[in-house]
């Protein structure tokens, strides 16, 4: 069965057949009633036009023919049914939601500590750490991580070791942010008690999960933190502000380990400050050295006893190394890193012939 209305010549033939049938019916006397004198009606082409439009718009040929016959058989456009034209409605625009003004939550953890500068052994108003982008409603541990050159050298698995302050706990808010100002229980020192690790590489605020820095058996020391801040601003103290006194002459026998040794007294130190003293020979060393290490008391005073090795390794007399000479060098752990303009402290010393 066809599903499309006739078009072109076929449609013209269809209209011709329909018109011929109508005319034949009109000429048949058995069909036509007796003529009555009535006003002649005008033939309205609107009915034909409507019929053609309906034929073209329908989906099947059968429906189109039936409608066309109905309209044309009436002989007039009067009383022809009005086909409603479907109206199309435009969609009602929906209101657009107002843009949110809430700032986005950072997706990368961030730790800032500001630009405060601290001097031993006073933290002043304290250390302020600002966290953002961390897990919300979570506790973290903050501590001061002071790093020193590893004694095994820069090619080691970890070329530094750390000295930590006691950790403090901070909890993030629902946005993963937190801020804390606290006074750490220790102040970073410029060198450690080992006397061999060199000066401080840097001090940082570190963030760890749990209770604090976790120990890591895979490498010497502790595991890396979740996040490490920029280095804290620390200004160490001048060496010249410390007062030092010591005997100017000592016999080699007194420097043997276990004997009286050479007492060197200090004042003007910070409480708990580590002091390192050693004997140095000018020129090329030809003798065994001597030294001592100690810590200042609560008033900033310390007495360091300097001694050498056993009697098998005696310290050479000054007369035996002339024109070279002996002197004492000293530094303390809250003092500035020595430079040519500000070297370590020195004291002259004569060994033997006192």
C-alpha cells in the first residue's frame, strides 16, 4: 500500500476523475431533483484549496481521497469543517542559578610559615604554621625539623640527619585548613654535639600524619614528611659576645687523657648552648691534637676541660714545632657560622716550658 499522497500528473488525473464523476451525477435526471428557482451561489475556490492542502498533508492516499471527495461533493465551501492548525509552544526558559561565591578548596596541600626571623634561644611570639588543602577534620603533627650534613658524606643514601622538636597536634576544619602558633621546646643549633657534622643546613616546619615523624628502617633516620615548609628565618648570635678565659701555658703531660687537662671558661652563652674547643697548630700539623666539648648551664656559663690522647700520642711542645705555634679555637652552637670577617674565637697557647 502506498503511504505518500499523489503528486504531479497523478494528482491532476485524480482531480480530473473526481470532477468528471461530479458532472455525470449532475446530468443524470434520475438523480437530479426538479429544478427550483433559487439564487445562484458562487463557487468558492477556498474549499478546493483546503481539500488540496489536506490531501498533501495526510500520511496515506486513501485518507486524502476520502477527505477530498467530501469537500468537493458539497458543491460549496459553506459548512466545510475547519481543520485546526496545531500550535507550537516555545519552551519556557528556566531561571539560571546564581554563581556561587564560595572560594574553591585547594587540592594541593600547602604550608606557609611567614617571614618572621628568630634568634636563639627565643622564639618570640612563636612559630605560626598555616595549612590548607589537607584532608578535612583530620589531626596532623607539626614539629621543627633541623637538618645537618650527614657524617657519612653527601653520597650517602640520605646526606643529612635531622634533629626534631617535640611534635604538637593540629586539626583541620571541614575545608582541610588549619592554623597554629606555638613555641617549640627546642631551638635549632648551628652545629650538633658530634662536632663533625658541620653547620646547620636549615630548619623547617614539617607536617606528619599520626603522632610525629615516623622512623624509616629503609634509610638511616626518619621518613620524609607529608609536607615541609620553606626554611625558617634564623639569625645566630655573634661569637664576639662571649667572654673566654684560659691559661696561656700548659705542660704536655697535663694534656694526656685522664689528667688535669686545660680548663677553658665561658660566660655570655645561651642556656644549654654547646661549646666546642680544640687545639690548632699553625702551618703543617706535626703533632697530635687535643680538644673538648661541653654545654652551658642555665646561666650561660661553661667550663670545658681540654685534653689529648693517651701517653702514646703526646702533644708536641711549642719549641719542637717552631716556627709554627699552638692556639685554641672555639665556637658555640648558637653562634654565627664563621667567615673571614667573623672567624671562630681564638686564644694563644704555649705547650711546654711553662
